[in-house]
């Protein structure tokens, strides 16, 4: 079963299973209360969350990772490149916004004090619970899903595939201010396009983005030509 324990801004999917649950990402820090409430309402014991699948180290995906680790005994599956970002507690500012509307949106965020994209750095005590996808432990784990690398939005992004459902994180987006399912921030456009090719090749029954409603693979095919028209609008890094 797929539950969405997120909010209007960002989805937090929980894949429930007999042997425990998999939580995909941990929202913005201020989403933790809502997350906990939804968990309780769904009658889910937090100790049954065995895995936190961290798609990438961004403030709206790792916002309450410490709190989630604190309330569970879960291991965190993530790309090795995400570790540094988690310890730093701030998004990378490499790349740029994927269009004028996205750029405007980012400027508005910074006016409202959200421009530094910081989050609580991973606490030292939790570093032993990280399982990077290049580790021996990862290879020996019998995970109930497939991990697919999805660079472009960030270098550290991974997606989760299970039973025809692709949880694509920020490889695509289906909410304001996204146009044509394109995410608003892209670190590397070439890699981003390649990840769209990968998603189309997988051809899942349904794609669950981190932002907005699920959609069909056909949308990617329809909008892929638009990717060639994208140019990036960099933002100045705020310290
Ligand atoms: Zn992101």
C-alpha cells in the first residue's frame, strides 16, 4: 500500500509491507508535526518503518531526517554523494532554475527567508545508520525495491522502483511552478535529460513525483522535446 504522509508542498510516501515499511524522504523541517499526525491517524507504529529511502540531500527531502531517525530504528538508503550534503545541512547551489517562472519562484522564496535552503545537518549519532548504494551492506540487503540512479536535478539523486510504480523524487514535478513536468532546479541539464530517458525506458505504470500528483510515463514522452529549449538561470549562493 502507498500512503502519502506529506503535505501540499512535498509528498512523503510510505510503502507499507508485512515485514516493515519504507519511508521515502522526510520533507521540510516544519512538516514533521503533520507527518507524525498522519502516521498516528493511519495507525502506523513508527518502529515498523525499517527503511528511510533518501532520494537526495535537499532541504525539502531531508528536513526532518534527524527526527525521523530518532523515532524509528530505520536505516537510511542513499547515494554516497548525498552524505556530504546531509552533514553540511544545505543544498548545493550548482546549476540553476529551469526557466523564468522557476527563477521568479526561487527569488520569492529568498525574499521570504527561504533562500539559503538550509536544514538540520545529520546528527553524528546517526551516521552509522546510513547505507550508501556503493556499500557492501547495500549489496547484501534484501530490499523490497529497486534503486535507480537519477542525476541531473542533483548529482546524488536516486529513484525507487517497485511493482510498476516509480518514485522519481525531483527527476520530474507535477505542481506549480513546474512547466511540462520539469523540476524547477537543475544542476546538470545533460544528466537531467538522460534521467528522463531512463524513466521512459523503464516505462513504469505510474510515476510518483515528490511534488504534485502522480502521472503517466506518456507525459514524459510528450514533454521531452521541451527539455532541449531549457536554459538555466543560476542563483547567487547565500551564506
Ligand atoms: Zn530537490
